C-alpha cells in the first residue's frame, strides 16, 4: 500500500512540475549578465507590433545597462489576475513584474490600491501603472523603481 501511495504522489509531483514550465518551449529559467546580448524573441504578432519591444524586454535591457546581473523565472501571473509575470532574482532579493489587461477588475483594483492580491496570502505592496505592476523584495527600491518607471510607459 505504501508503494502505491508513493507512486501516486511521485506522479502528481511530476505532473505539477511539468505543468509549471514555460509554454514557449524555452526553459522556465535563464541567466543573463551585464554585457550579454539577449536572443531575439519569437512572436506571432503582426510585423508592426514586433518592432515595438515588450515591457519585459525593455526592463531587462535597462537592468543590463545598469550592470545588474539577474536570473529570470516565469511566474504564475494568473494567481494575481495578470496575463504574464516574470521574477528577476538579483543577489539576495527579487523583482517581480506583471503585465495586466487594463480592462480587467484585477488591474483596476491593483492600480487603485497599489498592491497585488494573492488569494490566501493577502495583498503585497506594488508599484502599478500603465498595465504593469512591480513588487520589490529585499532590494534598493529607488534604483529599481527608477528603472521600472523609465521602461513602463
């Protein structure tokens, strides 16, 4: 009986881990360093839309230009009502950036309260503007808010 229970639990863990991976076929994490050149993003957008860089690319370029080394992790954005989320692990802290549909109630509430609500965990202070939100954990807030404000327009 213990073997069956262990096998079922192991299978559930494997399924959960595979479901949390990146849907783009790319690994869920990647490392970037100052001076490195990011690979071009593959999108299915119209040519005119491809020319405009997305907010994550702009933020990453600004981090790299500031000499910040980071590890990039895809987040479960739907847990805070967002469409896409990326965590940037920097030293002993992290920055989470989320992209929202501005017509959704989750964004309107986040913008009004300047916080993101995670069911069962409460609200987390955030900087929310122009369809994006940023949470800073254990880092110099001014430096990263300046980068966020300069790239999220």
